[in-house]
């Protein structure tokens, strides 16, 4: 079904809004996927905070103008599904990577993050980025470690004194 000019402008505006807020983009070839597989992919994308869209490449090229994804607009060729990570940078990479394990027809082609376009080989790097909760947990552990070490250092002389006193008491009992 062909879109009229007003509908095309609406799609471009929607994609431009998402591109302004998104952290990363993964473009993948989806030719050969069944309707059920695409429906499952969309369902998982919604659950994972990923904006998934199948759109004409020319519309997406116009939508990404002025964003950090403009660097990849020349690589938008062929039938592609575009996954924008809206919540955490690695969400789209994890979605495409995990779904690609069950659907071999889904082939990642392009990864864009930080204003730079990378090939499909960087999908694993993007997918391995920690989620927000994981990153906060790692930060907290780094912040807590010095305090824990300080407590250990400060309590060690008292522990040594207690052990020495206990050893002396045992020696006197034995004698």
C-alpha cells in the first residue's frame, strides 16, 4: 500500500523524533522472515524498550538528517528493519542478536552508536553493553569497595590484639 505525501511526512516526523532520543541503531535484513516471526520480534522489541520500524530507506534517510545517525544514511539499502534503542544503548543489539539465534533469516547489517557507523561485526559489542541496572550495580560495587577496605584496615589492629590476648590466655591455662 503506497503512502500519500501527508502520511510520508508523518512517518518521517515520527522517525526523526525517535532518532533524536535514541541511544543506538541496529539495521538488519529481514527478507525471508514469516509474519509470525516479525510479530514476535515486534513484541519482544516493545518489551525491551526498542523502537522497531520497517520503513522505506528514503524516508529514514530524511528522518536521520541532523542526528547522530546521519553518518549511516548512505548504507540504508535493501529491505531493512530498523531497531532504535530508546532506554539503554545495548537493547537493540541484544534484541537482534538474540532473535537472530532462532531466526537465521534476520541478518544484522549495520550498527550505529555515538555518531559512528559500524558493520554487523560490532553487534556483539553493542549487545554486551550492560543495562542501566547492571551499570549502576557495577558503579555501586566500585564505590563501596574502598569503604569496605577501610573498615577492614581499621578493625585489623583490634582483631590482632584479641587474637594475641586469646593466645596468651591459652598458654597460661596450658601451663
